[in-house]
C-alpha cells in the first residue's frame, strides 16, 4: 500500500474534482466543501489507513442543464481516462440517475448523481459529485 501525506492526497482529490467540473461544463453555483480524510474500513485502527473524500454539488441551474451536463459526463469520462463501472439508477427511493467511474490509474473514483427538485421536502435540484481516493497509509499520522 502506498504511503502518502494526507494533505497531498486531499489536494489531488480537489484537482480531480476540478477536472470533473470542467467535464460537466455546467455554469451554476458549486458548494464550497473541502476534501477530508477518513479511515478505510477493514484495517486495524493502528494501521492508519485512510482515503480522501471530496463531496460537492452544483445547484441553482435549470434541471434540463444539469441533465445535459450529466449526459455529457457519460461521454467525457472515458475520453479522459476513466472507466464507468455503474450507469443507472441509485438505490434511493427516487431512483436518481447515477454514474460511478474509476480513474485509469485506480487512484480515484467518482460518484455522480442527478437529483430532481423535491418541492414536498423543499429540496432543490442538485447534481452531486463525490470524489474518493484509493486507500493509502498516512505518512503524517493522518
């Protein structure tokens, strides 16, 4: 397992997120969440094995534009070194469209979901993206 500094992995996750946003080519508001690290499951706590995770969303854009961007991503990911491993409805009650892809290097995965507005729950339309790194052993204790 690769030993890496967690700050470097978080920075890489942000770069991957930026490239995904470029592929979406969607002009809307983007949430300002930062990348974080979390423990990888299946390892002993003293092994200090982590992954970086960077969740964010695009909102305040017409749903039709989100759908177009989502469909564009389906074409752009493979052109940019990603392999789509899931393309279909997610497990939510609303069965939101979902694309899951892995980078060619297998260092990162991306999970993209398209959520229609839900007026009953006062929830706006969202295109959510989560970029996650492969597990790594922290060189900095985190």
